C-alpha cells in the first residue's frame, strides 16, 4: 500500500492528497516550477479499515 501525502502551498489555495512519495514530489515540483511558491508535503497516517 502506497503512503499518502498532503501537498500544500503556503502562498495559495493549492492542496492535494496524493498517494506515493514519488508522485507527491512530482506534484510539488510542478507547482513550484509553475508558480514559484513554496510547497510542503506531509505524510498522512494510514487510512483506517472500515468494517
């Protein structure tokens, strides 16, 4: 199961929940390249199984 990350921008309303470290890094890099904004990616805890 891929880890989940919350990718957020400190300068605008950009916010995404992304699965996978590589994908989160790519999304953050693309946003930073397009806008010049600083982006933070925080690892989220695993989702709880619903029974």
